[in-house]
C-alpha cells in the first residue's frame, strides 16, 4: 500500500466514522500501518484499533512498542488505544509503572515547569482512562504511590470489584479503602464493611476506614453518628473522622451542632467540631444558637473557637437575624475573656440593626468601661490598660442602631479628656466620625487629643457643620504649618457639599501670595474634587503636575469622588508626552465614562508609540460589558483599521519588528490590542477582512498567528480565506498549522471531515489536548521539585530585575540578624531549606517558588491576606482571595480582587551578588511558575558571597479594585507579624 493509498484510507476512515474494523482480516490488513513512516497514519490506525477493541492477544503486543515511538502524538495515541482494552491492558501498563525512562524532554508540563515526560507517566494515564481495571495485578505489582494516584483519578472502578478486598486480613485492604474514597458512591454493601474496619485491630486500617466513611454519602451518616456516640475509637481517630467531615458541607451540620453541645464529649473533639463548622461556613439559625450557647463556657478555648466560628458568617447571613440572635449574644459582651468580648462585638456590629436590643447592647458595652475591674489600677498604682474592654466595643458602638446615640457622648468626653485612655482615643475619634452630627459637642476635645491629625480631620469631615467649619478654619490659618493645613484640605475633599461659601474661601486661599507649591496644589485639588468649576485651580494643576511628580498626586485621579472627567480631559490635552503616558492609566482608573473612552480612542492614534501601546492594553483590561459596548461603535472599527494600516505601512516607528534572541520575530505591541479588540467584535468586524486577509501570508509569523486567530473568530469565509488556511496546514511552523486548523473548524466545520491535511493536524491537536492536563497533574504529583530543560539540568525561571517596586526592603546582617539564616559560611542550599521550613512551619499552606536573580535566587512566598497592622487573617482566611467575613476591616483584583477593601502582602527573600539595585515597574511572577530546587551552581555557594534581602510587597486594595502600595510598617515588622521571623529563629 503506497502513501497515497494510505492517506486515502485515513480519509475514508474519517469520512465514514460508522465503519469499524470488524474482522481478523481487517486487523491483518491494517496492522502494517502501525510501522508506516507517516506518523499521522500510525496515529490514525491506532484510533481505529482502539475503537474496535478486537483481538487483544494480537493487537496489544503490536501497540505496546508504540508507547516509545519517536513521535509524541503516536506515543500518546498508543496509550489511549491500550486503555480501550481495559483490564486486558492493565498488566502491560502496570509493568511500566516503575519505568522512569525519560521519553520526552520537549514538553513543559506541571505547575513547576517540568519539561520531561516519563514512560511511567504514560502508563498512569492509560490506567486512569481504563474503564475496567485488573485490580489484582494493579495492587500486587504497582508501586503504592502511583497505584494510589491511579485509583484517585480513575472513576470507573465498580464497587463490586473492591468489596472482596475490604477485609482486615487482606493485605490490600488499605488500597481498597483508598479506592472507595474517590468513587463518589459506595452502595449499601460497602458501608457495613467499612464500619467494621473502623473498629479493626490494625490502627492504619481504622484510620483509613474513618476517613473513608464521610466520602460514602449521606447513607453513611447513621454509622458516623453511631461511632461518635459510642466512643469506641481513640481521641486521635475521632478527631480524624470529625476533621474529614469539613469536606462534605451541610449534610453533617446537624450532627456537629448536637455534638458540640454535649458536655460528655471530649473538649478537644468539641473544639475540633466547632472548627469544622467554621470551615463549612454555612449559616443556619440552629447552628448559630449552638455556637452562641458556648460563648460563656468555662473552657476558654472552646468559647473562643465558638466566637471565631460565629465570626466566619458573612454580613448577609447575619443582617436579617439581629433581633433573633442579639439577646443570646449580648451576655457574651460581659465575658471575662477579652477575645470573646471582641468577637461578639464584631458579630453584633455586623448585624447593625438589633431591633429593640440595640440600646441594650450599647449600654452593656458602656457599662464595661465603668466596671470596677476596668477602673482598678495595677499593683504599682498605674492605670492597667490590659483591664480595659476591647477596642472593638468602641467601633461597635458607632455601628449598632439605637434610639439615642447621644448616650455615648459623656463616656467618650471623659475618655478623650484623660490621657490614660490614650490607646482607645483613636478608635473613639473614628467612631465619632461615624456618628456624624451627633458628635458636634466633642469636636474641640477631638482637636485637643493626641490622636493623629489625619484621623481627627477625617472624622471632622463627617461632622457638620461644626467639624467642617473647623477644617476650613485650620486650612485658612497661615500660622498653622503647611503640612497640617494640607491634611485639613485632604479631609475636606471627602465631604459631600456644594456650599459656595467653601468654594469662595478656597478660591481666596488659592489667590493668596507666598503659598508653598505643595499647599497651592492641595487647594486646587480640593476645589476640583469638591466638584467646583474653577479655571484658576485647573491652571494651577497644569503648571504643577509633571511626569516626575504625578505619582505623588495619584489620589487626585483615584479619588472616590471621581473628579470631573472634563477637567481630566483638559489636563490630558495640555500635558507633555511623558505626562500623558502616566496620566492615561490614571484616567482609566478614574472610571469608565464616554469622555474617558474618547481620550482612549484619541490615544490609540497618538503620535507617540508608547501612548498607543498603553491605550490598547488598557482597553483590553476594561470591563467586558463596557468594552463590548465600545467595540460595537463603527468609529472604533475604523480607527482600528487605521491603526493596522499604520502598523503595516508606516516606516517611521510602527513597522519595527523586534528581533528576539532566537532570531525570530515578535509583533510590536500596539497592534496586539487591536487584534484582541477585533476578536471580541466577531462578525461585526467583517468590513476589516480585506485588511486582514493579506496578513495570512505576512513574513512575520507572530503577525500571521494573530491574523489567523482573528479571522477564525470573525467566522466569515470570503476572499479565498479558507484556501489560504488550507495551505497553511502544511507550514513548517507547528503553531501556524494548529491555528489554521482551529480557524477552518470555525469557518467550514462540515467540510473538514474530507480534508486529510486537516485530519492529520486535528489528530495531533486532539491527542495533545487530551494528554496535557493529565501530564500536568502527574508532574505536579510526582515531580514537584524538578525544573529541567534537559537531562538532569535545573534552570530557574528569571525573577524580574531590578525587582518590581517594593514597599519595604531590609538586609540580612543590617536590619535583620544574619544568624536567623546562618553564618557567612552557610550554603545557599541550607538557607533555602531553612526558609522553606520556616514558611511551612508558620502555615502548611505557605507555598513558595524559586526564581533566578544575578548570582543567586529569589524565594517568592504566596500572597497573604492580612489586617491593616500586618497580622495575617486567621486560619484559612489568610489564603482566601474572594469574599470573606469582615474582621476589623470594612470588608483581591480581576479574578483576584473583588469589591471589598483588603490588605495583602507578598514576601520575597532575595540572595544576589548585586548590592546596589533599585526597582522597576515590572510585574511580580506567579509562584506557580517558580521552581522548588536550586541549580547545582548555587547549592554550595556561601552566604558570604552574596547579599541577602527581604523585600515586602504590601498592598491595600481600595474600593473599585485598584491597588495601592501600603507603606505602613517596615520589612522587619512584616516578617515578625507574619510569624516567619519566629520560625526562622528556631
């Protein structure tokens, strides 16, 4: 059979998918194709054999050698074909489970970037996809860790095959329990067997059985209830069972709710059950009442666990149940445990409206400040601040609705007048701001207090008219320091007022002589942020804002007040080129509206290449609904057409293709956003097809790829586009082959079944897509520390250099003791291990990644969610990037950032030969792309040959999702607050 006939045979196979190999004669005729030089024919033959499932004794021995075929596609299709033979293929595949021969160095797989595939990986994939496994051979001959992985991933094992192994005398009993755990269903026959195994004499079997029971569904609930009630297992085993319940949600809440109330149960187990309720995080009134009843328990640890669990409920859960739960919670305000008092106050303030119990809650908290225990001095006669009620009481008083807020003023007046309450005064000032006009009598005391002026002024802005009048007076007083006057103006910017009197005062101040530049800018910003139209203020900003100082005035553009965009437009139009570039992103952050859109459209055609690039990138980052509205505008399509024409025809700066290190090409950046926008337009971009079609044959391969993908997305076949795409199927560039096949599938799906070239590429795409996820999972599970680009060599992905802009930096041996990580003779491998151990000891979920820096490495830790003071959010909330219950904040970024305010931190440990490095505007890499093992050249390198630093990236995400650097604290303070410092010192 010649190659032309073979190609025709493959075409026929796909033209008539209902035709199957059905006889020994068919098999014998087609088996020679398994050794054909054309890899696509070998793969096509394997597909047909797998569908037939005939003559395993003849086919399996012929297919097995192809697992090591020189072509990746054939290797992978061989595994798929073997898996179709199910249990008959188990033996041959199990024999390969221990074979760690590297058969592919070119695939980069796994979250750590491994670029090798082992023969055992292919065997595991085959076993995972088998619909019937020979469990006996798998259990007897396979390496335990890989057998467990197969059992975890394979969802086809019938329970009836597992039942014979559920016997304590069977040496594979643990493996059988493991398999049962991941099936998702057990059947009535399995549960009694697992129940008996939970009381086995073998402790390993008991523990495996206990962790398996919750996986068997609600039919196992009576058995679990019985085990918890009868207490025949050890405390450790019972804790294992209770801990496992957290994965199975609300079905087990009633059981756990009853369990925590029984005083006959072990305290540590009750605490664990409370923690599991917290982990499940589902609010019900019975659960809430059970937790509340524990708040005054004599065991402080149990009471604290209950308070924390209550606190995990969201505002939405609690807001409607204030009158129901408040009378049960209020006694907790009188607890002798300060942590419980604080948590109860937070929960009550989150409810806000407690109905008739609002006054009772506030009065209870006020009485706590008059309690003898609080008033009593320490043995030395000093005021003992540890005896005072928690600061959270102050904050709660300002949030809970009550009939007369004025009842709090006498106490707050007393506390603002007495320095012994200095620790509580900032909270009092903040709360008075929340109370608003009611706090007018205490304005003078607020100004006399030692509280930070910025906090005082921020509260005064909410107290009208007295507070606002005081701010105006301070800002107008030339005898007051400019720094204080600027703070007063900053506070005024947050008021809601159109009072022309304020505008008049500010305008008079602006026209005064001898004002400092900083003060002049502050006045102008205040006028415009309050919404007043003022040419003098605009002129002041045009003269004052420069490319060098714009970052220092970002508050003007990010303000929640949303400065009048017409002002921004005028500032943009008169700004120099460098300033326009910085102003552009600030305009976008100011909020989407027609005028900002217009500026972006202008920027797409700006004479400066960098501005065009920035505008295109910002458009792609826009909210999708907003962007779709923009790109439906015909004018935008015309402008994009002009942009593409400019890219291709202008010699001045558009058509500069950048040569990469490998000698290839990359498209200049401004054109890429244009293609991205066109793909979102879809069929509406048909008018631009005459522009795009010639790009299919452009000399720049990256540009061709963008054009192919865009044409496919537009989905309209005209101008001979499909003919050109068919020609691209035989290109040498694999990326272009695949993209052309994808485009054809969108343009002419029904015509491709008779297209051999398309079928050949499609087989390859299909196999690769099928395998890629499985490869990644296996690489992550079995080789989490490898990062190889060739046999045995480890290369770390590069860390941006200079490092991305950090909030804090500290050097080992200067700001941070060197002995935390070793001595000058300590090796970098020892330093790396110590850092990893310190992070994982701090929290088992404290993941990290290694990156390369000049002469050393950077260890980048996982982003943490923290409180304003740098202390991590408790427990699992340290790593929650979405909505979490508020703690001492008012409650992360596109996919990372949601609507609520939050504080975040990333710590980087950097060891480099460089000592004088600055920072850059580059982005931090994702730790999942980092390595986990040092290259050989760094392993034995000594600390004395590098400089060690801690870089802290601390952010505050403000309303609307934008990030701001949070420069509070220091690198050392953050290291201590994270808990890592303490674990490094051990």
